[in-house]
C-alpha cells in the first residue's frame, strides 16, 4: 500500500532547499518565478545560495537542519531539492521522518535525490517525485517542466517515447521505482535499499565511464535486483566517458547485454535523464508500460 501525499492547489507552498551540492540563488530564480506563475507560494531554505565556500551547500548540520525544517513545516506541501550532486547520504540517517509520516508531502528531485526517494519508499511507502529540479526551469516552461506541474496537481501522466532497436516488445504493470544508477548501486545493502520484485524499474545516469556503468549494473544484477522485474525503462545515459583502451561497446550495447537473459519488456532511450528530456515520474505509484514496434507508452494507472 502506497501513501500518496496531497496534491497541490493554487496558494499552496513549495519549499526549496539544497540538501547536497551548492547552487547560487540566481540559478533558481526562473524556477521560483515559474512556481509563482503557477499560483504557488515559495519558501526558500537557508541552503539555497548560502555562504558555503566548498562543494556542498552548507555543512552537514546546516543541510540537515534546512531539510528537516521543510519536512516538518505544516505549511509546506512539497519540497523541491534545488539540485543534486552529492551529499544526502551524509545526512540521511539523521533525518527524522516522524512528522513527515504524519503529514506526507511531495519530495521533488533526481540525481542524488534518488537516495531520498528510495529511503522514503523503502521505509515509509510514501510516494515522491523523480522530476526536474531548479536549473531545468532556465530552459523555459517546456513539456518536461510542465510534467512537474501536472504531477503536483494530480494529473495522471501519459508519456510517449520513440521506438528503439534494442527494445523488447511487451506490456507490464506495476509500481514504478528507480532513478540514478550510481545512487541505486550506492544504497545497496543500506537502510535505503528497496525491493524490485514485480516492479517497473527505471535507470539513468550522467558522466560515467562505460566500464563503471557496466560494473554498477553487474553489482545490482548480482544482488538480484533485475531477476523479478516486470518491466525496465532505460533513460538517458549521457556524457559518458571511455578509457584510453576502449571498452568496446556503446552504452546501449553494454546495457542490452546485461539484460539479454530477461524476457520482460525493456524500453531504451526513454526521456528521463540529466538533460532537458526528463519527465516527472511518481515513485511508488502504479504504471502501465506498453512497448510496441512503433512506440513506447508509459501511463499512470
């Protein structure tokens, strides 16, 4: 049973925090303006554009307190993690979800926020949003940014993607889980890890060496994460790097080979990624995945 936070209405408040990497305030201005245009109020956390001088948006204590305050604030109906990067794993075990469980709200983000999504889903069965963050709004109010508004206001998603030569044709239904491959490998064996049996899994990543993508996939495979899936969605694997002596396969080829033995439907090139093409997906909710020779349809049930 999944708990679905209340959907937002005009006048509701969205909190913005940076629980991981640093982001200057001005890079989030377009996002703030758009939220206002959508009719929402915005509450800014101390870690957005703070006085940090290193990689993080603040000390562990500062980032923890900022996120904790937003989780506990009854007026805040959703919390946007302004950017990812790295850092949530340093504070995740110290976050109190007591008030959050009593008053669930939408947690929004991707990349490093995958860890927060997984932890909330695994431990509390509360839905969250793998969705565009603040920088995405600098590219304009496009269909991917709009998908976040639609998710927050309760519209059921229906996304289409182009056919791909490596797709495995078929249909599947089940709860949707997943996110950034590096983070899913990172949480293996921790309190944030989650089960994948009878679920649709989606994966994406950015800036990794090809051999490392292969290694992380095999780590999850050896853990049995792929054995009992009902469907798989491969999103964008962008800005990949190769070693001086080439790995010998493209990223799509190496992913195809890892999943060669499984007979469930698989979609390649789905628009969930670190790029502009990044649809909002509700972690933990039921979706239908339909893969035909002509197109892919992912529809929220």
